[in-house]
C-alpha cells in the first residue's frame, strides 16, 4: 500500500504558477481558490531586498491537525495512499479545520468572489447547492471532496486523488515521462516547466522522492507542529529558501 508524497525542488522552481493554473483547470476551482498556491514575499532589508516565491499545496500530513479538529469527521485520513480528504456530505462548514491547519491551504465556498461576475451565478446548478459549469470533469466524488464544490463546505488539494489512486499497484513514482504512469500523475506535477515537482511512494525505498529527500536533505514545512507533512522541499541555497513560519503565515 503506497503512501504518496510530493517533493518540490525550490532551486528549480521559477514561480511561474503553471501548477496553480493546471490545478484550477483540473479541479474546477473558482478564481482565488488556489489549491496549488505560490506565495511571493520579500527577503532582506532595503536596499538589498530580494523577491522570493514559495509553492504551497496541501501537505497531506501524517498526523493532520485538521482531522482532529473536525467535529463531524468530514475531514479524514485515507489509509490507502495517505491522502487527507474531505467528505462534503458530512462537512457543515464550521471552518474548524481551517483554523487548525497551520498551512492555510483550505477554502470555504461562500466567501465573497474575488472577480465579477460570480461564475457560480453564470452557471447555476439545479440542486441549489452547487454550480454547474459546462467544462466540469467526470470525476465527481463528494465523499472525497472531488468535483463541483457545493455551498457551505470546505475544500482543498486532493493530490489529484481521481488520478493518483488509480495508478498501477507497486509503482514507486508517478512520472509525466513514463507512459505507464503519465495519466496518473498529479496535474501540478505534469505541467511544471522546470520539472521542480516529483510525486511518489514515500514508503518505497527505491522511489525517486525518497532518494531526493535523502540526497538533498529534504525538509518539511513547520515540522515542529508535529503534523509530519508528506510534502518535502529541497533547497541547496542557490534559489528560493523555505520561509520562516512567520513569513508563511503572514503571506
């Protein structure tokens, strides 16, 4: 049984936000609801100020604080794959998970839209709880937070569950360049121009993600919280650096 994880090489990442766009298209995100966010911040003091960027998906933690905070058990840890998912049928929109998450990677549907017209009003749904765009995908699964998001619930990155969960059994890595795993690779990993993202089985010693974490001393964001993210960052010091918790929360 795989435990999927992601490695992001910050020395390769150019901050182009191709991951953000691909994720939005794959998962029918509304403007501003970026499951694959890229944070921009400044480092240093004037006149020696440098712009930095930091990609931030859901961490799919081993010990997620959002799961412990959810009163209805709508947020849960899937034992097959290690995903952290949201059951929209159980979510009551209390936002306790949003408060508990130290990474700021969850979204609530009923916030004020960032652009007008509100696309949900352009493509209203028949059930009154969701919108119905003509370009939606065929992978709706409300029990895992996949598809068109209904009103009054929280959403987040699913590690492209609808793609990665159907990968061939026993594969160590999901790679865009491998014909056998191409269609199972997360959208953000597939489109990354500098190949800064990797996705594979953290429990498989032969996986590329494990080798990268070991060889390049991969680190986890806010690891002191005890959440133990399944997303690791690499930085040899030449490119963007992992921001401090103060910088991340401020962004």
